[in-house]
């Protein structure tokens, strides 16, 4: 049986796009408005797709990046947004 991946506390800052959606392997999504920071738990090795939403009435999204959770910046201990 493979070892259980460790849980990580990470953060994402959206500085450029009206809305960014972080899409996780298990299917859940986190929306981040422009100028905001979101902190979240992710697992070591988990793949996160970062997509931009320019028109909320459209289903069209632009893939910005696919990244491993390990590569995202760590959340500050006092951040709970």
C-alpha cells in the first residue's frame, strides 16, 4: 500500500485576472477574485489546474497553468481567508 500523501497549507494570490479558478484532482474548485488571497489545504503531489474566467455568464475558461500543489507558495500561519 502506498504511503498517504502529506497535507499542505497553501495560498494563491490573483493579481491579474477578474476571476481565477483553482481546479483540484478530486473535482472541487476554489474561486479567487482579482486582488484577493485564498488559502487552502492540498495534498503533496496533487495537480492543480489554474484557469481564468473573464465572462462569468460564459462557460469558456482559459487554462493558465497546471502545477503541483508542492510548488504553490505556503500559506502564512495567520492567514485564514
